[in-house]
C-alpha cells in the first residue's frame, strides 16, 4: 500500500506540474521619463500573469513617482519647484531629493567635476531640449553662463541649498532614470521576483541566475550592434554623441556638455558602463564621455570599473576599447 500511495502521489505531482505548462517570460512596457520603459520577469507560469501584472503596475507607479519628483520639464515637479525657490532664498532640500542630491554631489567630486548636474543652464543655451533646432551659442555669453553652471556656484550644505544666480539650475537627467530603475529593482526583490530585466531608454539592470545577452548599439549605424555583453547581475548604461547632436564645420556637437569647456565635444563616440547600480552606470557613462579617451580609460582602470569605449580613428572607422570586461564576454 505504501508503494502504491507513493506512486500515486508522484503521478499527481507530475499531472499538476504539467497542468501549469511551460515557464514563460512576462513583460510590460510603458512610457515614462520621455522614453520607453520595459520590465521583463522570467520563470513564471502563464497562470501567474495576473499576480505579476499587479507587480508591474506598482513598478510603473514607482517610475511615475520619480518622474514627477525629478523631471525638469514638469513645472509641478519637486525639482522644478526647488529650482525656482532656491534661486530666491536658501531653502531645505525637499525630502524626495535629499538622497539623490547627496549622491550627485559625491559623484561630482569623485569624477573631478566631470559629472555635474548643475550644468543645466549651459545645456539649455545650446537648445538641445527646446522646440527649436540646437545651435552654436555666442561664445562670450557661453563663457559667462558657464561660471554659474556648476555645483561650485551652488551653496549646498547640510541639506540646504541656495543658488548664487537666478540662472542656476539642476537637472537630474544624467542620474534620475538610473536611480528610478534601482528603486524598481529593489521593489521586485521585495515581491520575490528575482529573475528580471528593467530597461529604460537604453539604461538597464539585469538580475538573473543565467547571463542575458545585452546588445551594444552601433552609434553610427542605426539598428545594428557593435558588440554584445553577457550579464547576469549588473546595470548597464550608455552615453554617446548620437542621440541629440548637430554638425557644423565638420564638428559634431552633442547634448553631453563638458562642464569645463561648455561644449559637447569628445574624442569618444559612446561609452558603456557596467556597475552594480543603474544610477552609477548612468552617471559614470556621462562622466567618462566628458573625460575623453585617455582620461576616461585611466579613470576606469584606477577605479576598477567595467566599460566599453567606442571612438573613431583617423579614417572615421569605429574602434573599441574594453576595460575590465572579461567576465561579461562569451568564452
């Protein structure tokens, strides 16, 4: 009887397992931070779809929350309100922005000022985020504006902030999206979703027991890849001169502005960074692009950061420099 009972139970388990069907990936795509955001979860059954959809919807609300807090385009966002008020008097940094401002200030110092969220006034002068076409600014006006377009021109201490000039402003575009991705990842872990990818406009975070193939976009040929990385746990971000740019007198000017010069010109074409946090990858990709090929390589090597640098040689052919990428390549 015991053997019969065991056999019966095994048959029942097999039947129940089969009734669930094959495991599938479930995903949701929505628009936030003016870009497509896709969350993909692996290892679920079709019968789990309804429960996972609830988690996806809550994740979307997290992204919406951060967009409402950090978007410089929204006049009602916490960041926009802070930018207005801090130009008039010293104020306390709003609670939702305290942590990300501290992180940004630390990264400003860590990257020797190559990552600067206060460069916003100069970016606006170039017109990359306006309805009109971007163009070369008046060099005298640019030099003048550059003096107040840095963290050094902001009085920031003990969670209080004051702008030395009414033209000062902060833009979290180089870190906010990554910060939001990390927050979604933390929420997914809380809900026992442990095999997933969160992607937002080219920035992504992978958490999986098996490595996922991540294609690196060719910055000169749309729709093609220049390389692939294999990542099981890590965050990837890419910055380059191919998103927002214009060419004048054979010089390509892009929206990633060098805080030292006020110009969006680099000897790099794109930078891909892999770290354990999306906000770090986001910020370091911007900073290394600003640093340029030689200084950027040194920074990655000295700090043991993984990255892929793409540049053009004298014949305008794309070349690659991989830094600490061994564990992310297929062997």
